[in-house]
C-alpha cells in the first residue's frame, strides 16, 4: 500500500508490475484521502480488477491531484503466486514511492469473507 501526501499539484501515476515477472489478476483501489470509516472525506478515484500478462506487464493509472492531497493506493492479488510492485510517479517524473506486496490475496480480506 502507498499512502502519501503529495507535495505539489499535478498528474500522478500509479504503476503496477508483477514482481519477478509474475502475472495474474489483481484488484486496484486508489483513493484521495484517508477513510477510517468515520467520515466520507476519502474519494474513490479508481476501483477496478486488472490483469498483468506477457502483453501487459505493467499497468499505469494517472490522476490529477492538488498539493497536500493524500493518495492511498492498494493492490490485492486475485491470482495465486502474484506479487505486485506498486509505484507512484510525480508530475516531475520522479518516483515518489515504491512498495512490493506479497501474500495479499483479496480472498483473505475480512470484507471478502463476510466478516465485520
């Protein structure tokens, strides 16, 4: 998961690749703001199921953000063996943050199992 208060206004790009060339489907959630379940301050920018494969080893998603917005980007693997690398690039082309996700099957999330 990437959580970052962006320093300046502009177009930010979230990129997802499979770590070590792994492929498969994943769920991508991107929000502007943090939602702790107590307010509606967070706005969903993208919520989608996407696949990585030989013809599409990287998926990029761009968003216009204002200075001091808080971007939250999360991936959840839907395919066994898929580890994702999540990167955030700023309007200046510099990578602001990069993280690797492992063992994050969406089926393991409590809301997927029907738990509260």
